[in-house]
């Protein structure tokens, strides 16, 4: 028995010891959130001596094994342009603060970067920077780039620390280049860089990009086995923090790293690399994790990838690298999912396990966020070159219909979170800050569009502006296989099988009607005249057709000979567009082959023409001579001004003529020749106070396609805007009455990218505290407010009604009581009563009963009213006491004196 008990006790003790050991191992392997503490590395009442000053502050770490797990910046962008934090073996000097010299002496590592009011940062739970004892890093140095002269500044960084080691070590690699030379007034300037990685495997889980105000987008890629995968692509004008990458990317020894920064320089000077805000930089910091090796001779991860060591690899950078992402969630989209590291589950989690004084202060973060948006609004850039009131006057619109495009308070989220919707709005605010028009999201309704919606040749609005008619090419594309020079191979290829004309509701974006199947071969231009007739051009058939709205199967008028190109009065060669007068006469842009504009009467009979091919001669402005064309791609008519304008597509200009005589009036050059793309389409805005012409650019000559608003009488560009998402291959444009809406059709390969609707900003989009308070019943928030108000008002109304009913009932009782008292008084004073004075014995008791019913009863007429103050009535609780009339009067005199 003793042996059994001894064995039992031994096993029990063994189990207890085993549990304790396991618990200790688990405790050391799992980070303890309760052991977090902070270290503030800040300046102390620092005073700068000049603008763009770099200052340093050092902090000596305690002799302990420490892990840095997060950062909370203690500054804002009004004081500091950017801030870098280093872990150092020794600081660059023995001074506490310094402004010149090295950052560190000996081994160093960048551990954090901040700019533009970026929020606090927490590393993944199992990742941290090891510093202090048993590491080379004994000091923390913070480097601050001050913008201006300041006094008593205490900027710096707060480090979130832990005594618990992490499973993976963190590191930061700096990539970029100093080869920066931005020519004046030049867009899409690329500065590539590349290197080959040499080190142990790392897993990149976050990235921060940095440029100054000219940067558009920074991107970084991995090249492995000849395949390129995106690591990060981000907008340097966002708050500059380390943002998480959706799927961590593995970098192995021998992989190539390639990237670039893209700039737009609108200044009239060259921008070079430099450290001040008047210069530029190109940096991408990637934060990675790796499993530390126990072997001392193993190499550590590379800390830098600088300049363009392997220039041939930069040719693999994809074309969309010049387009910034729409939202922060998109910065890490990768093309290849097979390179994720074993610990790629790392995510950037919010701070946890800290006291309130350690964690983010939501209110302060929100204020910083607002400051950031304000700085985005008022970035140091060229001011907008258009006069809002002037534009509205031209369009015939009242002032209240326009939202000041620089006021984006309504885009601010209610809390500092980088959720999907909020970042989209913030980014849109930046991109569209100079736009008079905004892109309509979720228009058209893609689900109702035909699946076979193809390249869009032309678009037009009906006269009621409630339908957009689209003339598209279905499954057919303009390819050389369909043509033998100008002749279409109709013996091999028949008409397009699909309906190529669709009617779309301009409000809902839903498709309402389709027609035009098995009629057309290569659709191009579309026009709707004042009578609602449809005019279309087919460049394969070399013909123009007019269809009445009551007969969409047989053309009412045809110009040109089917499949026969020519330059005579009755022949056309790839006609591009049509413009129609109110009397039925019309113009044809016979522009691909013949370089001319032809005028016909309403019966289709030739009247006149003008235009010629290029002669090679140049005018004094460097452009071809007037009335020479390099593809008349689009024409627009303003009959009241007797003005017909044509888009001289490949000459990057618009030429305008008298619509009656064909006499040249002027040419319009909307931008410098080296910064503009081909002008694909133009259209006059109807019902305006001026000759307002809209144009859209396209083609491969420029990456940024724009819409321009022009006063055609003098050629002045009133405003211009680009789109977000950007236009890729715009082909036609149409405008509603007063130019409230603009529609653009593209040569897109999928329906979702084919059509765009832009609307002039409306008053209902405004926050009510800034503009006149107008509420709209179709606004969701307003409807919700009404429901809430009704829910509160209904019980109040019921209570009022019930109270009124009770009040009426009491008044009726009171009236009955007063009537009874009056009758009693009359009986009391009636000397003919058979009872004599016997009825008056309890006269005092009756008076006391009268005032015990409530304060609303009338007072006795015999009360002394010498006092002018309001009488205060104190009802007696001793109703059984009998008082005579004199005592009753004295009672109310006492009440008046209370």
C-alpha cells in the first residue's frame, strides 16, 4: 500500500512539474501583452535655426533584452516633414541633440519611418525589433526633418517596448535611387532602380513610400525566374506610414528587386534630388520578418537596394506602374501567389494591451487626420486656372449648383480608421480636388449591359437627355485582317451579328432597348438631330445612314456607296462623324482618307466641302497650316454662333470654321504639343450662354487622358479634368443640357470599362453646415432622420392629447363645483329661507374645503389684496378644523408675506 501511495504521489508530482514546465515554455513563447511599456525619444524645447533643418536626438537603452513592437509618433506635419528612427550601436556624436554629422557610429538599422501625419504602427504579434542586451543596438536615434523655424519644439517618437522576445525578427530595407532629374512642365517621369538580393529568406509584410510633392506613385517588384510580381505600389501623397501588404511576399537569395518612382513636374524649373522640400527623393522602405539563425556565420538580410544596377530588368516593369492605387488596400496586390513565405500570415494589428496613455488617442489621431486632408487640399502646386463663376455663367447655371471642389469636409470619416470606403474617399478627394465634375460610381448598370458590348464608336443623348444611345462594335475589333487597304473584306466577313445600338437610362444606367443587328460592319460615329433621327457612320461600308425613330430597320437616307471608297461628291472614305443643322442640312467628317468636311442638304445632295491633306509645311506656331488635316475624327456644330469645329486628331488641335461659308476662323491648342494626346472627340454643350465646347483626348501619346471645357469663340480653356479611375482609350464624348452631365465612351475590351458618366457637383452633395440648408427626400440620411424624428414626436403628441383630455375633464368638474358654490352662496344669502340662519353655521368649513381642491380655484372676494405680489396658496392638511371668515382672511394675508 505504501509503495502504491508513493507511486501515486510521484506520478502526481511529475504531472505537476510537467505542467509547470509547459506553462513556462508557453509563457516565454507567447508575447505577454501586460509587459508592454513605452520609451519617448523626443526633442526638448528645441529651436531650429533655419528652414529644412535636420536634427537628431539620442536615447540610451537600458541594459536589458528588449523588443520594439510598435511606434506612436509624437509630432505633426505642420512642424516636421518626415522622421526616421534608427537603432544604433553608438550615436553619431556624444551630444544629446545635434544637427550635423552622422546618425550612427557603427552598426545601424532603420526601424521606423513617418511623414504626413501617418498614424501609429503596431508590428505583427510574433515579430519585433530586438535591441538592447545581446544585440549590437544599444541606442535609439531619431532624425527629424524640420520644415520651418520653430521654438520650444518637443517632437519625437514613442516606442512601444516589450521584455518578451519574438519568434521572428523584423528589419527594414531601403530601396530607391538618387538619379532624379525632372524636366520642367513634364509628366510621367520615371526613375527606375534595381538590385539582386543577397541574404537569407525574408517575408515583406509592410511598406512605406516617400517622395516630395512631385511624386505620383512609387512601386516595387520582385523578379524570379523571369517573372515579375508586384510587392507594393503606393501613392506618396498619402499619409506616409508603413502600410500592410495584403499577402506577404517572400524574397530569396538570388531574386531581383526592381522598382521606380513616377513624377509630374508642373513647375518651370528642373527638379533635382535633394533633402529639402524644394528638391525630390525616391524611397521605398519595406519592412520584413525573418527567422533568426543560430549560426553566427550566417549572413543577415540586405539593408539596401539602391540605384539601377541591372537596368535591363527595369524593362519588365508593367505599364500600369504609372497609375496610383485607388485605396490603401490595393497597395500590395501581387501577380503571383506562389512566393509567400511560411510566416506570411503577418498582419498589422492595432495596439492592444496598453493603457490609455500609451495607446492611440483617437481624438488626437482624428485631428491629425483632418490636418492631413487639409494639407492635401492646399498642397503647394500650381493654382487652378479656371474661374468657377465664369464657367457657371457660360453654362447658364446658378452658383448654388456648384460645390467648391476644394472643400471636402464631407469626405472625412468619423473615426481614424483606414477602412475600404474611407480611404477611397480620401484618395478621390486628392485626385479630384481640381475637378468641376465628379465621376458617377456604379454607372452604368453593368449587369444589364449586353455581354457582347464591344469597342464604342459613338455615343449621343436623345433630346430629352434621359437616354444615352451607344453605337458599339460587338465582338468585332478594328484589325488589319478585316481590310485590304481601305476595302473591307466583305466576301470573308459578314455584318456584326449582335445589336450594336443600345439605349441606356441616364439616371439608372440600365439598358432599355437594343437594335441594329446584322446591319453594320464597323460602327464609328453617332449623332441625334433635333427631330430625334439617328445618324450613324460605318467606316467599313464607307457610308452614312439616317434612321427615323419610328423605323429602325430601314434607313431613311444613305450617303456613299457600299464598300466603295472614293473622294467624289457622292463617295466617302471611312466617314467618322456627322453634324446636322435644324433645317436638315448636314456635315460629314470624311476624315480618315479624304481629310475633308462635306456639306449636304437635307436630301443628301452635295453642297460644298473644305480641307486638304498634310503638305508638310508649318505655320509660325509650329503647327500645320490651317485647314490641313491629319484625320478629321469628330465634328461639332453650334448653329447659333455659325461655328463648325473639327477635331484634327493627330495634329493635336481643334479647327473651327464658319458653318455657312466654310471660312477658317481659328485653331485651338489646348495644351503644349509635347504634353497633350490626340484629340479624339468634341461636342458643343447645348442650352448654354456661350459657345462651350468639350473635348476628350486619347491615344498612346499621353498616359493621362483628360476632358477639356473650352470657349470656342476665343479658344480659352476654361477648365480640364481627368478621371478616377483613369480613362484608358476614350473615343467619343457627349454632353447634356447646360453640361450638367458628360458621358465618355471608350474602346474598351470589357463592358465595365466602356462608359463613364461625369456630373457637375450638386448642392445636395454638400454638408449642410457649409452651404444653405436644403434637404432632399431621396437622400437616405434625410429619410432616416425623418423616421427618428417621427418616432420621438409620436409619443410626445399622444401625451399632449391625453393631457388636453384630462385638462378638459377637470375644467368641467371645476365648473360644476363653482356652479354649486354659487348656488350655495345664493341660498345662504336668501333671507326668505324657512331655515333662517341655521344654514350658515358651517360657513368657514365650506370656505376651507373650497381651497383644498386645488390652486386653480378662485380666491374669496373678501381677501385683502393690498399686496401687488402674486398670491402663494398653501393648502391646509387639517381639513377637519373649522375656521370662521375672519381667520380665513388672516391665513391668506400670511401667505402673501411668505
